[in-house]
C-alpha cells in the first residue's frame, strides 16, 4: 500500500465452548488460568475492534473473550490474587490483549 502498512494477515480461530457455567480449576486443560479485567462476547464492539486490529476472525459470535488478561501463577499466594474475572481460555496467544474462548473458573 502506498504510504501505509499492509493490513495484518487474517487468522481464523475456531472455538468450541461446551459449557456455559463456571468450571472447576482442575478442568483448565487449555493453558494457564487467567485474570482478565473484563469479559465480553466476540460480537460486541470492544472485542470486534481488537479482533479486527489483530486480523482474527472468530467462528461463533457468542464466544466469550477476556480483555487485558494475565496469567495467575500461584493462586492464593501474594500476587496470585485476582479481583476481576478468573477464567480458563482456549487461546491466550495475543500478548494479554485478548484471550479467546474463555470460561469462568471456580477457585
């Protein structure tokens, strides 16, 4: 593109959410337990803007996504506390900006 950067490559992410309620901590098999500042559905404006900027297409607009997430290393010890949303997400590979396919966790 003259005078600008090319758009980011598009990445399609398929998320399979089989549960709608909170999961026990032991069932988080997709990666680290996350603490997210907020949760939303992929179809809502905040999420669609971030997904669009990253070039990510999520199949299923009702997929829960976490915004501004960080891993919780040790639960209940010092900095391991989370005062926001504790979740387990299928895709945590976007530098803590957005995590995709999240389910709430019961601690």
